[in-house]
C-alpha cells in the first residue's frame, strides 16, 4: 500500500505499521484479533478485497452451472485466469501482493491462480476422464472440518512448545524445525514453501487414514 500510515514510510507492510493496521487501530481498538498487537488479519480495509474474492467465486459458480460445454467452461476460466494473474501482477506495483492484509492485488492474483488451476482440473477430470486425479481433493473434502481442526491444533502446538538450542537460545518448536530441517534444504522462500507443503501432506495423511476407515467428521 503506497498510502502511508502515520509514522511509517509509504509501502510499509509490517504488522502494526501499515495503513490497514492503522485503520483497525482507530475503529476496532479493544476488539482486534491480536489485542496485544494493533492489527487484525480480518480487519476493516482487508474486508473490501475479501468481498471481491467471494464475488469472484460466486461468478465462477454461475459460469460452471451454465449450459455451456465443459470445454468452453474450461477455456473461459483459463483465459480469465491468466488475465487476472497479469492484472494482479501489474497492480502489485502500487499495491503489493500480501496475504496477511489481503490486498486487492493479492485477491486478484489468487483468483487468477485459482481459475487456472480449476480450468486445468476441469480439463483433466471432466474432459479427459482422469477421475483418479480428483481423489486427493475428495479425501480432503470429505473431512474438511477434521483437516482444518488438525492443522490449527498442529500449528498452535508447534508455536507454543519452546525448545532450547545447542547454543542455549530458546525458540519455538516451529522456528527450531524450520532452521534445522528446512532452511538447510533450500534458500529463503523455497525452504518456506517446502515447510508449507510438508505441513499439508501431514494433514493429508490424517484425513487419508480417516477416509480409509470411513470416518467422517460432520456438523
């Protein structure tokens, strides 16, 4: 965001120092998700592009329910998806892509990414008939609540547990695992990606075991 929050230079995205955090501090003081820090991952300014994400999903649903052929649906999603990717990337020059505060460029870019992925799977599964390609998504979908609960519990657990390093410093288990296991594998963002993928795979193993036993958590 190029509009600076008071006391911060333009383009600052640090938690508590960007424009979204400043507005949340003015309007939601005492009601923030992180009351010990003046910001909220679901704040006032972030809600606007989040609504855009929802509306884009609704439009996609209408497109998929139309009477067009599967090929036309997949082609349309692929074209629009690439256009949104380009638009999000172009907009990021002025509004950086940032998931934490759900910037407009992030909403547009990820909508494009989602449409491209959906178009590919539509072509692969519905047109080419590779039904088995959908199995991992079916497994996740049948136990979406269990997957969410497990991932949240695991995330909070590895953040809450503290360990002592060899040099005497203390850190969270998450940071320790990242520094000792993942950071040596690849530089920076690549190591973070590997960590995220392994986290998803661990969650998948749980819901896969539940799926094999026909255990489904529903509300």
